[in-house]
């Protein structure tokens, strides 16, 4: 399995300022014009990239040592009451992983699902079961990529910090995607010690290998019902302190900006991080 040699920053999808909107050109623009060597492909409305384009992307990212990730479709719910929906969810995550791997990606992230009427433990078992099916498929196809459940903001959504850490402990190929804005929202806490505590837990429970291999989402977040993403400077996220914490813990991997100004905040974080 791939391991990154550094911490890099990138946008969640094709930059707003990119004149061409396809994924390949979005990555080229991100690297050559914005000076960012990280990128997340957004398959959030479907895994639509053609194999040919994926292979072109792989050539480009390998040549330029870009760290590439992908986000699975939003429609995933591994705790659905309908078997057909669980099957589709497994397929969505697998398709994301396969395509990202073909494109030279190293890690993918997905939203695990909803508690529905299940207890937390029942939901956990079903999500774990679904994720195992994904991993078995990856093995069948000899695809080596990290598959990451994301920490989710809403209390009705599966994916608190305990759950993603536990899945990471119990399953191969699995590590957390830490979305700091979602955690700020879910636990209603923006103390610096809260964010430091998250990193301490990861180190204690998953080891320093997990810190050296992190997939992070960052943005500002509003405390409205939807948890609307906003730009870092328009939020109460102590983003500079979070950058310092990443530095203190010697974190490697990727930080993806999911702010509305996707590339603006990626550049902001990178510049600040580099200045530390
Ligand atoms: Zn997400």
C-alpha cells in the first residue's frame, strides 16, 4: 500500500478558476498554475471518469509526484434497510476505488450512511459488513488503495470519531478520513485542545503510521441545520492552530480544502503551513 512522503494540500475537485472543467485539465491547472500538488476527484454525483482519461491522469500525477484522492458518491448508505441499496453502496465505493486507483490515486473517502432506526452498534456491524465486501472486491481485483470512512457532521449520520477509528482498527485497507469541520460541528467544540485531542487519539489507537498517512478534509462550517461549508476566514475554525498541530504531530498525507473557494483555502493553508 502506498504511503505519502510529505503533507500536501489540494482542492476538492476542479478549481473554480480553471478555464477547462474536465478532471485531467483541472489537475494540470491545479499543479501548474496554482502550485498545488494534491487533488481530490469528486465522484460525488457518480463515478463518471472514463478509463482512458483515468490512465492519462495516472501518467501525469506519477510524473509530477502529485498526491491524488477521490470522493465516493453521496448516495452511499451501508446501513440501508434495503439490501439492493446496500449492494449499490458497496458498488459505488468499489467503483470509486477502482477508478481512483487507475488514475494513480492513493486514497478514497466515502460517507458511510445513516443510523436510520438502528442502534449505533447495529449500524456499526452493518457498515463494517459492507466495507468488508468492498475490501474483498479490492483484493479480488488486486487494487491497492486506502478506503476511508469520513467523520460526519450530523448526529443522524454514521461516522463519529469512535466509529471511524474502530473500523480502521478492525479492517485492513481502512484508515479514517478526518474532516475537522465536521468534527467541530458534531461535537460543537472549536477549542484547540479538542483538535489536538483528535490527533492524540489517532496516535494512541492507530499508531504513528496513521499520522504518517492521513487524509484530511478542511473548511469553515456554519452552525446552521445543514452544517453549511464556508471559507475558513468566515468561520470560527482555528485553522492556523490546526496547521500547527499537523506540524507538531509530523502528519503526512493530504489536506483537501472543501471550502466554497476550494483552491483559495488550499493555497491559504499551504502557505501558512510552509511558513511554520
Ligand atoms: Zn465528504
